């Protein structure tokens, strides 16, 4: 397991940097700087401080020629206790060695977990922003979404099959394609945005964040919100 001390230098002591980002990321940077928590989700961290602190890495990369920008995602192993089998951003709970949850801890945790789950090299990742903390009621996680630019891409893949079923990238163009957008209906009755991409149904917390990023970055295209996909499992 990679410890916080190993990744600390890779994130320049926890300092976020917008220097040298590609121009196409400008709308995302502006969205991160201006969006309010209630504009991202109705599920916000409990006021009493309850919840397990965690972080996810929202990593934008430059796709192959003609593909355009892409996002790094992974599919969680089906044997996990929470969110089993779901496509998600790399990430997980903060370790004590990650540091202050109200400071640089989420930055270190996002990189550490991403390296453990996908094998990416943190040295090629430039962190440039953090969205407001959100809450996942079903698992009790308080999540800090950390945004990054894959400045120097490195090979990625499944590191531990007990945690990760597969690792893949999704072109942003596919996420904005109206043909790939649907509304999911959970057995509980909850409705939410989802994406049918890379032979996967991206839904739940991950899809909600992607949906809001596309919207506030001005990348969203009109799509049929009445196109529904029922979820026949509980997670």
C-alpha cells in the first residue's frame, strides 16, 4: 500500500495548481470555483459531523487523436460490501496518514487510492481543484471530489481484483452524447442521471457528479430525461 508520505511530494505538498492546464479545461476550472454544494447534490454532509471522510479522483486526460478529452473510471468488484459492481471514480476513505480531512488529506487520499486501484503514476497527475464535500447516505461517506489533469498519462489497469473489476476511460464526447444519457429508477423510487458508455451503466453518485460537471462547464447537450432504465439491484 502506498502511504501518504510517498505521495506527498507528488502533489507538491498538497498545493493545487492551475498552471499549464489545457484550454479546454477552463470551463471546468470556472465551474469548480463557483459551484455551490446544493447545486451539486441534495445530499450534503450531516451538520453534526457524522460520516466517514473520503475522496475520489476525477481525472481528465487527453484522449487519442480524434477522441478528445476523457475521464478515468473503474468498475468496483462485485464482492465488495458497498457499491459492489458499480462504475465509479477511483477513491476511498482517508487513512490517518493522509492528514487533515479539512486540509490536504483528501488530496493525498484521492491520489493514493487511485494509485492502489488503477496503478496510475501520481507523478503525472496535476491536481487543480476540489468540489464541495458531498454525502452518500447509503454508505455514510462524506466525499471530497478532487479534480485533476492527467498531464503525463501512465498505464492503468486492475491492481487488486478483490477491489476492482476493470479500469477504463470514457471520452467526454460520449458522456455528452444524448444517445448515451438516461434516467435511472432505483427500487427505492429515487431517480437520477445515468450514462450508457463503454458497456457499462454509470449511475448513482458518480453519474450525478459527471452530470453536474457537464452542466456547469457548459458541455451538456439536450437529452431525453424520460428515457428510463430501472435498476433491478440494490446498492
